[in-house]
């Protein structure tokens, strides 16, 4: 396995851990807090870094289930982070207390994309 792929797998797994902590804590509290938003952005940074490094490991991107689901998961998480930050800044109480209703389905889609990424990705190296 190329070192860049190894580092990106560690980075994407860090994103999985951070996203999972956020979604779990949010579901427990039924309230979106600043700490959760910070962890969500850190997870997104690890996700984006991993995606960039996987892209750098090849000359041309092959559009298949692995790459499409990877980008789709990243885009959904980016949308969630932006929506959560906006809800906090603008004090949308209804959204802050119902955030788990969006976060859990998006997290499930992201985890499916993670598993798909690992299963397909491992065959590429
Ligand atoms: C063992 C785990 C993994 C390995 C070995 C791996 C390996 C790779 C390789 C070799 C590529 C280049 C493929 C190509 O374009 O032909 C790639 C691309 C990509 N991977 Fe992974 N991957 C893994 C897990 C994941 C996971 C878990 C995700 C997302 C949740 C992911 C998201 C992506 C994305 C979005 C690209 C396209 C990047 C680009 O070309 O711009 N990968 N991966």
C-alpha cells in the first residue's frame, strides 16, 4: 500500500470516529452544541484531506461506486456542517433541537460510503 493511501485511510477513519461522536452525542442530548459543531468541522477536514490524498495517489480519477459514494458522503457532511453552523449562529432553536433527524440518516449514508470505500479501495492497492 502506498504511504499516501495509508495516511488517507487513517485520516478517513479519524473522520468516521469524529462524525460518530457528534451524531451519538447529538442524539443523546437532542440539542446541537458548539462542541459538536467544532468536532463536525474537524471530521469534515479529515474527510476532505483523505479524499484529496486518495485523488493525489492516482493520475486520473476513475468514476465508480467508490469515488462517487465517497464524494457524495463528503458533500452531505459538508451540507450538515454548514446547516448546523447556520442554525447555531442564527439561533434557530427548532433546528438545533431536531438536528439529529437529519444527522442520523446522513451519518448512516456516510458509513455505508465508508464501508463501500474500504471494500472497493482495498482491491485497488
Ligand atoms: C482501505 C480503504 C481505502 C483504500 C485502500 C482506498 C484507495 C483509493 C484509491 C487507490 C483511489 C484512487 C482511485 C481512482 O481514482 O482510480 C481512491 C479514491 C477515492 N477514495 Fe478511497 N480508499 C479507501 C477508502 C475510502 C473511503 C472510506 C472513502 C470515503 C468514505 C474513500 C473516498 C475516495 C474518494 C472520494 C476518491 C476519489 C478521489 C479523487 O480521485 O479525486 N476512500 N481511494
